[in-house]
C-alpha cells in the first residue's frame, strides 16, 4: 500500500519515520517476524514479478526461514520505507508514541491496522485518539476480527450455550470454548462502545471474521 502511495504521489526518495510513504509493523512472535522479513526482503530485492515468486517458492520448498536477529528490520521498496519492530508489548509501544517518549520522532500515520489482543482493542483506539501523534486527524483505523468467529452475535443476544463435558468436549476443547466465549464478549463490548464514541465514524464490514473501518474525526 505504501509503495502504491509512493507511485501515485510520485514521491522522490524513500519514505521513513520522518515522512513519506512508510509502514511500521509491531510484532511479538519471532516466527511472524522471520516470515514477514523474508518476504519483504524478496520484494525489496526482486520486486513483485516472476523472479520474486520464484524466490518465495524456494523458501517454501526448503522449509526453512532465515532467523532475524535484533529488534529492528528495515526495508525499502519503490519509494516506500518499512520497519518491522520486535516488541514484548505492542500496546505499550503505541502508547509511547502517543506520549511522545519514543526515541525518534514519528510522523502520524494515515492508517492504523489493529489485529491484536481482543481484550485491549479500546486501549489501542484510545492511543490513536488521544492526540495526533499516532494517527492524523481524518485517519483510518482498521480493526480485525470484530465478529470473532460469528460468536459476537451470540454475545449480543445472550444466547451462548454452556457446553458441558457430557456433550463430548474434552478438557482442552472445553477450555478453548470458554476462552472463545470470553473473547467474543470482549469484542462485543468493544463494538458497543466504539459505535457510541463521538470522536469517530464507524462502518463494520461483515466479511469473513469482520472488519471495522473507523474514521477519526
């Protein structure tokens, strides 16, 4: 997306934290970092053509990804800059940006995509709305999984059925079911709260696991 923006605006140079087309991704999972960095590295070196596809297939066929060391990986492609940052708490990092205590100034983003701890959705939104340091005025927040396996609908009408072990659920399945219901309730509470927030405009797209498009006024 940032590369498309660079192409559309004919941006000269490479986007960075200070400005221009730029993407920042906060990741806790080392495997996710290895996968993202490997594919971005291929795109940065080979573009998006057949050569890049061949290189990506090599990774899949070999079954091994290079392990990324360090807490920051940087790439550039077609005028766009990208950073993958290893974090232990993504929300704390976002709140640090909002508070202005990060080590390096960051221009506010146009779009923030939130696919994180479902119980902390409102805290991520609040960090984006507290001021214009994370997300600019008129910017967009995209929140994933707002229907949470369709179970949010059950949370909404209070029709959760308590499944017992006698119904054939193993201890592990029962535990997963309880966790899923807990998360569904948390997402339902988020949906109910954000639609009443006068600081934003909300559109929920009922595709797959649900996506809310939230515009900051």
